[in-house]
């Protein structure tokens, strides 16, 4: 972060916690700074690592497996999933400019198709085993 009010020492502590895979909540307790500041730095560090991974991809396969832990939890008001915004942001970042709308539409369609059988199975299991 270019114009940070945090001292270099505290920024180095955040980076050290990030490299040691210490979650943001624990890092706040260790460093003693605001939770939002740690989340901001962790998010920036995750994006840097992701971009470097894209540059170092020797196979060029374009296949990446990430979970919501990678980008951190981010709540978007009015959205039904805690990771929906993160997943869409990842799609927008990876896909070429000319295919963003189509990719987001395909993503939404696949999520919808996946939720339909999951809902049916959950309903059947509830009827059979629930009370």
C-alpha cells in the first residue's frame, strides 16, 4: 500500500502473518491494529500472489482451483451467497474483456443448474429423514 499510515514495522508484521498462513482475526490480535486494515492488506497480498501465479503458469492450461479462503470473506449486501461477489470478481479478472458478459451468464447458468438437483436431493432427504 503506497500511502499507508501504518509503520513499515507493522506492515512487515502483516506480511509475516500472511506468509505464515495466520488468519486475519489472529493477525489482528498479534499485531494490535484494526481488522479492516489487516483484511485490506491480506486481500492485496492474495491478489498479488494470484497474479504472480498466472504469470508463472508454464502449462498455459488456465485451470486454477481456489476457494473463498484465498480471497477472504467479503459480504455483499443483498446477495444470497457470501462468496458470490468474489467468484464473479475472479471471473471478470481472468476472462478477456470481450467475453466478460458471456462468462458471467454461463457462470450463473451453471450455478443454477447445480442448485436445482441439490435442492431436490435436500428436499427428498428432508422428507425421508426429517421431522
